[in-house]
C-alpha cells in the first residue's frame, strides 16, 4: 500500500464547478499535511497547509480527518487557471521527509 | 531572497557518463530534499539532507546515485554511469528546519536526458 494515495484523475469540469479531491495516508505518525500544485510538470508550489480544524483560503478549503487518515481539498467556482495537478503531501515527524501522492490532474474547461 | 536555485536546468548525457545536479537552497535553509519525477509519474522521494549529514536516503537507488550537502556550497546529486532509465526531472526542495508544519520550497528542476 502506498503511503499517500489520491483519487485517480483526470477531473474534467466546467468553469464555475465545485470539485473535491481526496487523499488518504497510511502512517498514523504523520503530523503535517499540505496540498501542493504542479503546473505542466514544473516545480510544485505550496497551495495550502492543512490543519486539524480545517482551513479556508478564498475558493479553497482543506480538511483533515486524523481518525480516518484522510485529507480533502475543495475548490469552489473553478477557474480555467485552476487547471493543474494537485498533490497531497504528508510529513512524518519521525522522519522529516515529504511524501507526495501521485497527484490528481484537474482540467477546467470553458 | 532568491528562491531555491537548481542548475543546470537541462542536462544531456550519453549512457555511461556522469551527471552532477546542483541545488542551492534558499538563504537560511539548512534542509534539502531531492525528488525524481519520471515521465508520466509522480514525485518520488530520493534523499533528505541537512548540512553535512544524510538524514534519510531510503529513496536512493543502491548503486550509482549519491548525494551530499557540504558545509559550504550547494547540495550535489551525482549519478554515475547514467542509463536511459535515469532520464527524468530532478527537483530539489529546501526548508528552514524540520518542525511540524514547515513547508518546503522547490527549485525549477533539472531535466536530465540520457541519450
């Protein structure tokens, strides 16, 4: 079983749609969680951290369920510029390395 | 404050040659990570280093690959006797220290092509 698993993609949605990405992690010692975004196989860039209480940044909402070892990202009112690959990232405080999910590709169409 | 700098951006090597990839972390960052992304695949962890120490190299192939992060100068990922399967994008990331919640910043990557 992979340490971090994401929804298989791609997701093809119209502009304005709401889309949700899911991610599960296998190591219960995982302590820090992030969503990164990667455009056209360029360098990944941090989209947002994920906190236990859930957090929102504009159209983006991230949630963490430690009991289920599950992380989600919700994008509301999708824009064309949201088209990218979204990467779920987990850090195990015992090791310190960032573990990436395989990524979910989002394509927002006009 | 410049971001994470990787060079070269593109590197072409013939089979059997050596490839050296350099990564200069952001100022004040003492932790460096190397990742490999094969065509059509996700990012795979290779190695995690602090200054002069390898913390975790569980993702490094057992042969031909080595990494260092000296006290002075950039981190180096070295691939000896390259093969076609080494063709990939190699990304470096840095962070200031390891504490929960600390994000890592990525360089633009080195695209290695083995011909």
